[in-house]
């Protein structure tokens, strides 16, 4: 088996070198790098998948990011060739150590709130596919970020990621799902 390592990601010479999702992650990162070489900092369309994870007490699980002092739901970008369900389940497992059993569509979010610009000048327009999960297994433990905690609706932190605030607000307000915005 011949696998080399580059920038923390395995590059595979054969199909038996590791899990399929790692190959897909590499392809997605390579795709973003390739697109950035072509378009520079211009706006790139991305698709995000996230989960509103609600426990039996009606609390939402939030993750405090490492790079910003903000709370948000677990989630991330859809990898090339991945389904929305695969993406959200993978991201939740990576970030929280929880396995989602059943998910339902919470909402589809698009529009001007999807624009963002990173510190390096890269611009994105992100469409968000958000799922609701109340059936999950595992012991939540931090995989990524600074902190992981369940919050009651009335006790949410004030420093919520502004790009995720609309879905968290819709959850707090009990908006009928699925939401299409």
C-alpha cells in the first residue's frame, strides 16, 4: 500500500489506502484551491450542511469555534460527491463525536445573508442546508472548537455566529419546518 502524506491529508495511490470520505475531503479541498487559483478572491459558491441537535430537554447543542469567539451549530461544507445527509452526519461526528440516527430537514437558507468574506480576502456565497436531529448516540466531546454545550432557548449565548443566527432564531421561535428562505 502506497500512501503519501501532504498538509495533514492522505493522498491515495490505491483505493484501499483509507476511508472513502478522506479521499472526498481531499478532492473538495483540491477543488477549492483549484477554483481559488482561477478566480482569486472573487465569490465562490459553497454548500454548507449543519445540524440543530436538540436533546430530550429541548436544548440545542452549540459549538464555540476556535478561530472566532462565536457559538454556532455543528456543520461544514458539502464534499464533492457527498450527499447532504452524509455531509451533516460526517461533520457532526467530527466536531462532536455524536452519531446522528435520524435527521429531518429543518430549512434551506439562501439570500444576501449567505455572503461572507474571510480575513484573507476570499469571498463566498454559501447556501445552507440545515437538519434537525433529536435521535443521536454517543457521548458529546469536543472534536473541533473551544467548547461544546447544550443551551435552553432562553439561555443562549450572545455571541452567536451571525451567519447561523437566522436558523438558531427560527429554532427558538418554533417556526414551522421545513423553512425555505
